[in-house]
């Protein structure tokens, strides 16, 4: 049964009132593929708009906090930690973006982690589009989650 619909098929926010407050964590990843020259410019801080990773990190953090305003049925959560890491891969001319979000709440932070990764990826594109319009954003996915009734998930 889909939990975001009532018995009449109408959309609803899931009632988490009776759920216990537990520590929850979610990790999401995404990839931005680009031209080798673009990645070199990012790493050498030659992008004229500024430090790409720092701006993208701030965008991702802000996005995670805005998730319930962007996805209609997400609960507003007291996010306790957001970490966004960038892993440049010069051999494949891409950057992996990895977001870890934590909370102590009645529901999980999977959507916050994926929204943060998505917006950080889009920000990398925005910061670099003047030099590389062929960048590709993809592979955004949940790779880990823990906490709550459903327990631990590890993508294999």
C-alpha cells in the first residue's frame, strides 16, 4: 500500500505521530561528467564565478533544508548535520558528489540527501556552463540509510 494516499486515494502526509524518535542517516551520491579541461579549471580554481565546490556545497546544504518546500509530502525535519564531499576523478573526467544527512526524528532524511546532491550537481553545472555546456548530471541515488523501522539499507 502506498502510504501517501488515504483509503479514498487522496494524497496525504503520512502521520508519524506514533513513531519513535530515532537517529537517522542517509547518504546519497551523484556524478557530474565534464570535459577534462573543465575539471582542471575547477581543481585549479580558474572558474571565473568562484570556488565551484564551495558554492555547490552551500547550495546543497540550503537545498537539504528546503526539501519539505520542494517535495510536497516531505516532513520538515530538524536536520542535525549535512556534509557534502566532492571526489574529483581525473581519469574519467567527472566529480562524484556525496551527501550525508543526519537527524534525530520520527522519519528519515533520504529525500534531503538526494535533494542536496541534486542541487549541488546543478550548481556545479551552473558555475561551469560558460566553459562546458556538455556536462552531464546523473546517477543520483541513495547509497545508504539507517534508522527507523525499516532499518539499514546498503546499495550493493
